[in-house]
């Protein structure tokens, strides 16, 4: 497993209070296929303001299957989860709300700017 993926999962509990503000609760199992037909498992238990992560398989409300390479690109902001599912590069089953909430942990693509900030900058410029 790549160091970037390991660090990503390690960072989730500290980042959860700012990202998981809603009332979403549930368990998401993430299965990452690596070379040689091996699958790495991550179990992410989410509740408002908190995340617990383990390297187990377990009962889950949703399961997300992806290659480790694709997941690493998502961790680096070079790919998007929804686009990958729509292109059938990864699959998802179960409670879709957990997938939609979890994707907020991924960084924005490089060079992405908040449109509100762009509008503020343009409003402050003389015409």
C-alpha cells in the first residue's frame, strides 16, 4: 500500500470534525486491489464529527471497490470518485450517502479555486 494512502486514512479522524458536520452515520468498507490479486481492506466508521478507521473487513452499510492506483490519484487530487464510478473504473454498492460524504475528505484537483473567492477578487478589482 502506498504511503500516500496510509497517510490519508491516518488523517481522517483529525479532519472529521470539520468535514462530518451533518447527521450522517454509517460504515463504509473500502476495498483496494493491488498487484498480484491482493485486496487491501479499510473500514471507515463515520458519525457526526468523528471517524474511526481500521484495516478490517466487517459489516458495512456500503462497499467501495477501487484499484489502489486510482485511489492514490484521488488522494492526491488527480482523480474524482464520482467520475471514476460513472466511468466504471471503480464500483460502489450500498448507502450512496456515505460515498457522497466520504468524498469530501479528498483534496480538490490542483489549481481548483473556490468560485466565491474568484467573485470576491473580481468584485474588488477596478473595472
